[in-house]
C-alpha cells in the first residue's frame, strides 16, 4: 500500500485501539488544522448504509458555542475546554429516503456512530484526546447547532490531553460472545443476559 508522505502517520491499529481512553481534561493549545482534517477524513472513510453517509458532522471551535454545548451536555465543562468539538448528528431523512423506517431508526444512527468511532481512533493515532459524550439535551444541542432536523448522536471534544489516561482504570470484563451454530438441547443451561434460554454456545473471550 502506498502511503503519501507527511499526511498519514502509520501506526499499529491494535496499539491505537489499546491506547485509546476517554480524556476529560484538555490543554489549551490549538489542534493543528491538518490533524483536524485527518480526523474528519477518517470519519468520512467509515462505512455507511448504502454509502449514504446518513450523518452530518459539526466542527465547533468558537468559545461561545463550545460553552453552550458543554451546558447542553449537562454541564460537562471539559467539553468547552477542548479547542475543537465535533458533533455527530444522524441525518435520518437521508437514510429514510432509501431505507424508510429502518433507515431513520437504525442506519442513520449507526452511520453517525461508526463515523465517530473512526474519528476517535484517528485522533488517538495523532496523539489527541477525545471522549464520547452521550449525555446531553438533544433539543439544546440542536439549538446550538441550528439543526432542528438532525438527531445529535455524539459530542466529541478533541484536544491535546492535559491528563494521562490510565488504561488500567477502565479495564474491561470479557465480552460474552455467542457461537452461532445452534444445537438445541446440547447446552440446556445456557441463558442469555436477559435470562432467556439460548440455543447458542457461549464462548468467553477475555481481551485485555
Ligand atoms: C454511548 C456513550 C456515551 C457516553 N457518554 C459519556 C458522557 O456523557 N460523559 C463522559 O464523560 N463519558 C461518556 N462516555 C465515555 C464512557 O464513560 C467511557 O468510554 C467508558 O467509561 C470506558 O472508558 P474508556 O473510554 O476510557 O475506555 C460515553 C461513552 C459511550 C460509548
């Protein structure tokens, strides 16, 4: 694969995934425009249903709007501290035009979500900190952005970390992965998290 010099830093994806942790304190220094562009390019590279990109990304840099977003996010003031705040909004109408109710209810939100996840990983690869902020008042965010027709999905403050994230502070329990080859009766005592019986064999995967 040819990699254009100076634009893309090649880092190990698994190292980036392992290193990413939520950052909730940001240094005041600006984020270089080129890095913001790389983060947005990564978001743009994410898959989307029907390749419709059923989302819009707002790049908010003015202090006034960052502060308003922090207030909309239930006074999570670190949002305003980050020099760049990206807001990922689902464009449900765009997805619904092709996929109707499923597009509006599911695909547009998934499109926005995966775009945000790509942006987070790109930011980490560039030495930037982020945190996914999902606790906010939808209407207040829509007012700040002037987009009553879009559904805000995630607020992503982006900046240089002013704190060292400790991966050990947010260790994971293993994910419960169900092997999909149904053998009813073989595992009679298998229950899903909701307590219902499952014909699938659970495979415990510990990823640390
Ligand atoms: C859907 C979603 C909503 C979240 N909302 C918030 C939030 O409003 N405020 C916040 O500080 N962190 C929020 N987080 C970040 C989680 O708290 C964090 O990812 C989790 O504790 C794991 O820590 P890590 O990101 O450092 O691995 C959210 C994460 C997700 C995926």
